[in-house]
C-alpha cells in the first residue's frame, strides 16, 4: 500500500487501561500504544494472568476491523453527523455490556475502567464484532476518523489492484461514498439544494460534477474518500474538491475544485509551511 | 437500499429513532416481493442501518437492545389450516351479584372452545356510561368477567380465561376454555347455568380465487395500498422508489399515477372526512366504489352469527364467526392462521399480509383493517373493522381476505335485510 496517510495529522486519545490513563496514538497509518513498550511481552503476561490490557486489545480490534466496511455504516459522515458512543460505547447495545477489552475473549469496548472485569462468557461473533466497532468509534481524539480513513485506504488499494469492486461489496462501497458526498453537498449547497446523484467511477477515472435538471450529477472514485474527504479537504474556500494530489515532498497539495456555480474546475494549491 | 439508509442517517433529525417504521422496511419488502433481494441480505442491511441510527442518540441506544432481543426470539410463523368449527348463536344473559354476562355465540372445535361475551359488571352506586375504552387483552381482574367454569354434556369441566377490551361499564371479548370441550356437546354450563346449544349459525359459501394477473410490481403496490398504515394510508413512496431503482417500474408508469391518486384521497381514518369527495370517479375499481361514499352513516344495525372456514390460500387460513353492522361501518370476528402480527423490525421481512376487502352484490366495496386482537405468531383472534357502512339494500356480502396471488371469498346472506329491517338476528 502506498503512503496514503501522508498529510493526515497524528491523532491521540486516552483510555483507561488497568486503572491508569494510557495514550493511544495514530501516526503514519498505524495505531500505537504509547504506554506499552514491549507489546508482545505484555500481551503474553496479560493472557497468562487472565487479565486484559485495554490498549493492546484496542489495537488488536483496530487490526481486525481495518477493512471492515461496517465502519462506514456506523461511522460519522461528517462534522454534523455525531455519534452518541463517546465514553461508554457498547453499553446497552445488542444486549452486550462490554466494559473493556480482553485478549482471551477477543471482544472489546471502550469505557472508563478502574479495574479489569471478566468479559461475558458467551457472546456471538457478530455481537463481539459490533462491540469492538463501537469501542473503536467511541475512542474520540480523531481516532474514529483515522479508522475510517484506514478502511477507505485499504479498499482503495483493492480497487486499484482489481479494477472493479467485488460484486458483494459494491453496494456498501457506493453507499459509503454516497453518504459522505451527500453530507458534504448539504454543507456546501444547503440541505434544500439540488439532490446529488452519484456514480462511483474507476480509480483512474476523471472526477466531475455537473449541474443537471434539478440535481447535481457527481462522478467520483472511491479513493476520493482517502485523498479528499479523510483529509478534511472536501470543501475549501467555498469550493467542492474533486481530487487532491500532493507533490513528492507531501507539503504541497494541488486541489481540483469547483465552485457552487458548477462551472469549470479550478486548481487550488495548498502549501504547508516549514 | 443502502443509499436510502444513508439518507435515513443524514435526515434523522426530527424523526428520532423509530426502527419499527423505518423506510428501509418498506423498501426491503418491495424488493423482496419482486425477487430483487433475498430476505436475509435485506435484513442484514436493515440491521446495519438500525444500529447506525441507534448509536446516534441515547434513546436509540436504549431501544436497539430491546429490538434486537425481541427479534432474536422471533420465529417465522407457521402456516396451519384452521379446523372446521361449530358456531352456535346464543342470546343469553347470565346475571349474578358481580354483573351480567351476555353470551353472543359459542365456538367449538377439536382444539378450542370459546364464548363471545359482553360483560357488564354490577356498578351499584356508580353512574354508568355508554363509553367504551380501548384496553386490550384484559385477563380477569376486579372489574372484568371473573373466571368461569364451563361444563359439557360429557361431564368435562374446565376453567376459562378472558381476553377483550372495555371500560368500567362494559367489557367485550372472549372467554376461552383452558381445554376444549366436546365439539358436539348439546349444552354447556357456565358456573352451573345451562345453555342449550340448539341454534345454528348461517353457513356461508367459501371459495378461493386467483387474483387477476398483472405486473408483480403493480400487484405489490395495489396490495400494499389496501393495508392501512398507522394511522392513515400506507406510506408507499419508499416502495415505489425501490421498485423504480430495481428497474421493475418506470418513473412515468401510468399505473403509478393511479396508485398515487388513490393514496391521495384515502382517509386518514375510516370515520374521518375523505380528501377525495368527488374525485373518485376517475379511480379504478374497487377503489372507485370504496371512495365514492364519504363518511356513510346509513348502515343497518344487526348481528349475524355464521360459520365459515377457508382452506389455505396464500399461506393463510381464515375463519369468520360473526358479522356486526352499525350505522358507520361493520366488523367481522375472525381467526387467522398464521397470526396477523404487527409490522415492525421484528416482523419477518418476507411475511405476507392480508388485505381485507368486502363487496356486496351491488358492486359496493369496503375495506377492512385489524381492530382489537389477541394471539401469537401462529394464530390471531380479532376483529376486522370495515368502512364505509353497509348499504341497507345489500342482500349478500362477500368478505374477501386477499393475499398477493389469491383470495378467499366468503359470501354471507344478509338475512336482516330480507326480514324487512335491521336489528334482528336470524338463523338459517
């Protein structure tokens, strides 16, 4: 996979791990447990002692869900789409009451913890996956947004390799893109603006936005989620960003944008200072 | 379907968390009806977006767990043919210190015994009113019918349970025996008070008919339109969107214009004024005759006890035991297998539903909907309320529970009309 994370700032959240506040940090495309130097050893010790380690288990959960398309269904579509799972994700959902992450059972959730309780003995695979997802999406500190970007990047890579989405995932990919484009368009043109009609094109295809009779016809590749939406560049200077490319130094970005009049696209150049 | 889910998430503001009437359910059912998606796949999408909705509000998070737990217990209802029954009209009131129990009719079959009753408790010192409440499934209690013991001519005695609705002044419902009594018993005793079962219910002609062939998408929408929402006409735009998106309909299909025209003039409630007075002439039958008599209040008053059981059709079996006509409408007491459980996220997506049509020999149509009911996934006992009122000149009425490909036609002779006036029950 290419270095899709270039340009994305690090994100960090604190979790209660074994009674202490620990830091999880996402940087350069990976999630790290800052307070666990030797992760493998700690993992082994925790397993032997029958205890859980919230930080390490959240990292495992992240790895399990880094290509999970349900992240797009549950995750935020944009700043106006706020989840109510911060701080106690999992509580009261699906009959499961997860409070922590344990390696032994493989289930996870996020909650402020003073000590490490044992997980429910019986939990279906689906419920466990659901609880893990909600735990990750409840982390805060920008980590849920980075998870969305991670999943998008993984699928963009697959699409680049195969050329077209697998039939069983196509609807999910299109919906993931549609929901976020719709959210952006409503911010940009207003909720009562023309309805967007989206066509997901190949990764190498040329994006475009055209005003038609009462609606806006939009053609974007799935990778727009990685290059534009996840970078927070969807609307810039009141213009909709169709595509973003960075120069080799990753400090200069060329954005292909279009104004609300949907006339010819213009290039906006962004440069990060030294 | 997922695109609709995306809109649902972004539009959820004023709607709140209401998975029981999620637009995705209508959308999914339409796609399943035309074979465009398998129920399990549709259910997975609905579950995804139901959870996505739930995690966006505290209220949703509370309700989601309950909904999922309930769905976990839900099983596909079984299709079972109802057995023939003996329905005996009665008009007997048994009074004691607690009140008066009026027995309207007795239904006996191999697997159940029930009495259709009206209970008026003794309210000495309290003012009575004619108002009826809307409590349902009342079982025993200080003001309901006390538990009764039934005995048949074989000497078998059994207890009973009451289910029904009412108020302090009057309860209407059924006393159902804990065990079935002999179906051919000559009498039953209620706490020692004997009722001779000598009357005979009217026997009705029952036939099963296939529905006229038409495009699956059209048939689905017409069928949905005949199944009222809560309240008012069903929301069918989601179904239309789904059928267009799936290529089963064209947006400019002239039948869609007819369907929307019918939807637009349907009343929010059978007793409310119509929106389409004078606009029904251009509608297709049976809707034209249904909607041309706004708020008709000229129906006869009377009750007919009858015995009709259909063979299975469209996966259902229906039994009717009485018809009661009032000035503003009429109702029938029915048993249906499998059960007519409500719509909602816990209902199986592929579950079929019945539309309740009725028509007299003069071509006047009526539409019914489930009123008070009790039962389970496998069986429902309840009341179907029809509108508009019966025409006083009608001589026969056909009750037509209608599935997606066939319907039963139960033709009832309206004997009160032949007697020269309503209000008197007759046996054939």
